[in-house]
C-alpha cells in the first residue's frame, strides 16, 4: 500500500518537476540573450551616472597630480556591490590608476574594444562582466578615459528562474515520502533565497511595470487594501464639496496596484463630506473622473477613534515601537476599542471579497489583529501585512500587556514586511521569546499553528519624479531667490532645513541643540547660517505632543535670543503644514537638509530632498537610527544624540566642495531612483505570486493524493 501511494505521488511530482526544469532549460538561451541585453543597457546608463559624478574629482586630481585623493574616490565608488573593478586610462591607453580587482589581461586598449559589451571573464566575479569606457573631460577637452566593470553573473540566475518562484513541496507529505518532501522543500527554499540575494539593481520600476506584474503574475486575482488613512477625502470648502488627496507615500505606492486590479480600498472615512458622496453600501468609485476602483469607508464614533487610534495605536504601540524615551500608555478600554475596530475592518474585508482567495494588503500598526481575523474566515486569502514603523527588541515589546495577542494577530499574515532586516530580526526574536512557534531563521519563515509567515524586509521609498514633473520645476536659483525673499535672508546666507511633523521621534530638539553648538564652536557662522524648521502640527489632542511642541518653540526662542543680531535670526520655526510643491521649492533652495530621527522605520524626507536635487547640489545629514541610513550611505551619517558630532557634520556640510557634493548626490539619486516606491510594492507582490503558485501546486498534489 505504501509503495503504491509512493508511486502515485511520484507519478505526479516527477513529471511536474521535470516539466518545470525542462521549460526553464529550453527557454534559457533566449532568456540569457534578452536578460544580458536588458542589463547591458541599464549598466551603460549606470556607467554614465558614475562617470558624471566622478568627473570633477578626477579632473581636479589630474590637474593637481593627487592620485591619493583619486584612490579614495575610487574606493568609495567601488563599494557598489555590482561594480567589481574600475580603471583610469590616459588618452594614449596607458593606466593611470586601477583597482586591485581590475583583470591584468585587460589593457586600456582592450577595454575600449570591449566597451558596451560583455566580457566572459570568470575570475573576477564568478561570471561575465559588463565593460564600460567613458571620457573624462576638462576645460580644454578630453583628459582621460574611465573604465568600469560591472558584475553580470546574477543575470544567468535570473534568466534560469525566469523571475518567478519555484514551487514548494507539500507540507502534507507523509509516510516514506515525508523525508523526501522535507529535503526538497529545503532545497527549493535555498534556491529561492539564493535567487533573491542575486537580484541586484534592476530596470526601473514604474507604475506601468507594476501593472504589468499584476497582469502577468496575479492575473485575475482580487486585491483588497486596508489602511487607516483613506486615499481620497471629501471636505466642504465655502459650501461646496472638494476632494483632497493626502500627501502619503502609502497612497502613491499602493494606488497603482488597486487601480490595475479594479480592487477595493477599505479605510476610515474622516472627511466632513465623506458621508454625502457614498452609496447605500458606504462605497464610492475613485479617483474622481477616472473611477478605477472602489473606496469602502468605515465609520468610527468619537469614542472608537479616541480609544483605537489616539489611545492604543498612538499612545501605546507608537512609543513602544519607537523606543524614543516616551513611556507607552496601555489602558484596558483602549485595547477593547482596538479589538472592536480591527474586528469591524475584518467584517468589511470579508463582505467586500468577491473570491475565496483575495490578495489583502494590510497597512501598519493600526491593524495588528486584522491578519489572523481575516485568515480565520478566508483561509485561502494571501495576506500581506506591512509594518511601517520600527519593531523593538523582545525586552521592550514585553512591556505590552497584550503582546501574545498582537503577535498571534500578525502571524495570520502570509507575508509580513518591515523596512529593514534589523526590524525583521527583532520581530522573529520577539516571537521566539513569547510564542511556541517553529522558526526557520535561514529562510525567515515562522510556522505558528498551521500557518506559515514569511518575514521579509521591503524598504519603502518615494515615486521618482517624471521628466515632465522635473521640467515644470522652477530652477534651483529661482527657488532660492523666492525662499530667501519670503524669509528675509541675505543672498550670502547658507540655508539648512528640517522638515517633520511635531513628533518626539524626529529628533527636532537634538537638531536645534546641534545648531546652537555649531554657533558656539564656530562663531564665523553667526549671521551667515540660518536653520529653517518646518514642523506640521500632529496629534495635537494628545498631551505629549502638545508639550513637545511647546518645548520646541521655547528652545527656538532661547537660541534666537542668544545669537540673533539686527536682521538675523539663526532659527526660523514654521509650525504649519506645507504642500508638496512648497516643500520641493524649499528642498531645491537649501544647502543642507537635516534628518535626525531618534528612531524611524524609514523616513521619506531624506529621499524627497535627494529627488528634488537634479542639480546634484546640497548635502544630506542623516541619522543612523533612520531606516534610510542603510541605503543612503553617501549622506553624512550621524548619531543625533551626540550633539558635538551633529554640529561637526553640519559644519562639514556647509564647507563641502561642490565636486564632493555632486559625487555624493549623484550616487544618492541613483539609489533613490532605482529603489523607488513601485519597487517596494512590486517585490511584495512578486513574493505573494510565488506563494500563491506554491499553494496551488500543493492543492493539486493534495487532490491527487485524495483521489489515489
């Protein structure tokens, strides 16, 4: 009997696996050619960006005969995981300088012959490399040629796997097949992990590419989004109903997904006119004038909003997860409201679902209980939960009286996303501390009861501005002229800025202390440097936030009284919300942008600043405790708690040569452009499609076993 069952299972599994392998094998030559063509084109663009960013530094070093400084620039650029070698050649094809990894059998002349093509050398990076040669120009014309070698070994792995997942062996395998299934599952996960690690910078993610992924990998699947904030708010203005679109990276990222699938977005209806525009089922088609998807609004009473949102979410979970020296407050009544609101949103998801296996995107700490509530009623749903704030260490999270319930709720997710690997690690260790769960650390998979959850990092970002958007911007010089006129600043003033909500996690007090210390240590900046802090009021109904705003205002007054002079105030505090266009103007006018978060999941202000600087000027000072610091290493990274270090970084930024500014900003812009918000959404959905493929194959295996 066992042997018959084994034969039947193998009769299904072996042809299935052979078919998958055969399909990949037969398509490999074509995929290799297409993949290499795509990546060669993209790497030519990267080469040009790297060359432009280094051009001034190289030209200055050649004029000064300072190869040591040039070597330092080469070292900084070669930190790119795909840039394996770099060389500088004279116009006569002799080497001036080259990195250690540059192959000895490739001369400058040979590199010029190979330019724009693939060199099949395997001793450099384990596979082929792409060769690019670009001219370095000085005031009198070409001075040298820069040769750049990029690793292309990952392209072969991507072609083999075809961008899709490899099906997983069924967990339900039993008897003599169980060891084989377990071994097969482990091997397949290893291959998936290796594939994921092999993915380097890709062709640019756009809304169109995101829609293409949905139509190819999630074709016909239903998508439901759940968030506290709604993508469109209806309000009254002079007696007329107007529509506002909140400034939100979440809306920018997720809306193309739900539009492409004609899905449903469930959110709290918060606008004064929201009830006047919905149908009898609390639904409205949006966007206005281009009705592509359904917005389903949930109504909360003042008591529910006070307990669920202001109470448990923002007085409890927010300070708990940010570990920003503000004590979290946990009240039983708030917890009950939080549970009730999560249950109401779960009811809405089930009611809106048109299929048994929708893709549900659950957003943020307002809905920690929601994944398990949905999973219990829609067990075939694929639930992607993204936690937009940090996750603390197990000891800190243990403060929460309902820690087990929170963790159990989140583990109803199929995929659980955080901004950084560090936050993933903290979550896995927290589960290990407080729940009886099986954890596969090498694959970041948690098995709890009968469910598995992939815990993965997906760094969120912004939408890179289109060419049309950039073309409509006023020039940096005009932005500077307007901002300086509005603030009454002299033309020689150096402008540093901060843009935040009034929130104790953003490090605004520490930032003001750094400005004060700079003026103490370096009196030459008195009268010449002005710091402008944009701080939008936030959660003003909470006492902690009101007190914090008062402290900021008092600190600004004290510093101004100490260092001001006729016509000069070192601190300009603007406590009001600014629209995106006004912020872009400020970003383009500034010399320095300070992002000094005490703890942040990501922080998108630093990415907005970089995206606004198409002139490749300006310096970013970034807290090491912001998630963005893991990606944006060319910023001046500081510990905001160390006032001396932050003050010195501000001085360094103010005196930084333009050539170094261009070099750093060009690299930062490349990072933000490649790792944009559509890539964030695309990677999560691609992982979801692989999971759904595995689940469908497992279901077929189970049906076959049942028939056997």
